[in-house]
């Protein structure tokens, strides 16, 4: 389990199980009940905010055979789902996306070598519901996946009122993104496409302009801590406080937060920062970056490191701006305060730009170890 993995739970019984963002959820439910749900929707928010969970719940509400309704005090109708009809139960099997992707990857491995290259990972819990995850090992949305989506969208629903496609990430290959534009420009009347994105800015402007956008905001730290106290009795109180800060307002991320994995990534991140600011000897740093190898596991490890670095840089900036009480890595506050005294705002700005370059390199499959080495050298040069 990584720092971004959520705990596997039973499928939610209704929308009351979704934590936070009640206004956004109610607006989406109202749109479904009124038959005005967008043909193309971007659900944005931080990792662990519940984008995928909400997307599946909305899909169940669209496809539910019983179409239950709740009433607002102003008389507006809110769409719900029964959770027990044949459509709902089949869609609900996809709540554990990681497990479903593993099954699809395993099935692909059983194919002949010539067929593996042409087979893309897709999850289809229902004949009229298709889920498009990043394709391993590059973890990108690929052209073959989007072509399957387009081909399926051209047919009428087989068993449900609508066809729903959920694209679980914004990490498109260029060709795939351009191909998606075709169906977004003139979507069939019976099709809904839900696109999940941590940062909508990563999507092509032409995609964003063709989609409605709903943002899931962060929950307050004290609310996250109460949630952990209620559901994660195995976590000591001191760790719950730290996790509540590190979760960045995302309930799902907090509930599944792997503090050991995060601490390991943070150890490497602090080694990189110390080496750039205080220690000109990069021997230990280069030994560390050598461990960031190719493959999905190496990509996840690099992703954890970059996210941790981003949090640490934000904490240093918070200290410099006179709001140390907002620091997320509260257990490292003393050391972060010392680092904050030795770097300028311009250095933090350059470091943030360097992080963006490493992210961009990952999307282009550049060697991760070399990218991190170059980033570290850039930090050291600007700190001198």
C-alpha cells in the first residue's frame, strides 16, 4: 500500500456515505434527477478526495433500475441509487479499482506476446459502463483505450438507460487526448463521460472547454482528525494528528494513509534538500536516486518522493511567510525552520519549477534517477 492508497471498504449504500463537498454532490444529484447531467464532466480534486468513489456513485444513480429520489426542502428532487438492483450491484464491483486493474493486467499477461502489445487495460463491470485507468507500466491513458471508448459510444446502451465512461486520470498520451476530442465535440445523446483529474490544468484546453467542471474541495484538518479517530482506532492519537495534516484535506487519502511509506519517501526527500542546501557531497544522494528504477513500482516510488518534496517546499514557504502553525510536516518543524532561514523565496520558486520539470520528464519516460540527479544539482547550484 502506498501513501496514496485508500482502504478497501464495502460499496457505499447511499450518497450519505460520501464525506464532504455536500453542495457539489447535491448539485450533481439534482442534475441527474432533472435529466440535465452533463455529457462530459471533469471531477477535480486532490488524490484521495473521493473523485473515483463519487464517479461510481453518480454512475449508479444514472443507471439504477429503481431510480430512488430524495427531496430537498425547496422541493427539488435528488437522484439516488438502490444498491441492490442488477445494474447497481454490477457497477459496485468496480469500487476496488486497484484490484480490478490487477485482474485486467493478469488477463493480459496470459495472452500471446503478439496480442499483449495490442491489448489495453480496461475495466467493464457492466455492459454499459467502461472504466479507463492509466495503462501499466507507463501508467498513461493510451490511444487504444480511447479508441475503444469511442467505438463503444457509437452503440446504444444494451441494458441500462445510458452509457457511462469514467477516465480515472488526466495522464493522456498526446494522441489519446486529441482522439478524445472527437467524441467530446459531438457526444451521442445516451453517453456520459466523467474525467477525473487532480489538476485540470494538465488537460488540453480544448478538452477543458468541452466539459463541465466540478471541484472537490479540501476538508478541514480537525474534521479529518475526527474521521480518523472514528474509523482508524489502530492509529495512535499523535499519528492521527500528523496524518490529518498530511492528507491535504482528502478523506480517502487520510483513511488509507501509509505513514511508513510516506516517512520513507520523506527521508529521501530530506536527504535531497539537505544535500542541496548544506552538503556539497552528493555521494549519498546518488546512491539514493539509483534506487528509483523503471517500471510501475519505480514510478510509484518517484511519485511519492515528488509529492513529499512538494509538501516540504510548501512547509518551508509557510514558515517564511509567518504561518508556521499551518506546517503539515509538524514533526519536522524545527528542522524545516532552520532550512527556511538559509534559502530565499526565489530558491523555493526555482525548486518548484524544477519539480514540474521532473514531472514532465516522467510523462515522457525519461530516466528517473538521472532526472532526480539533475534536479538535485539544480537546487544546489541555485542555493550557492
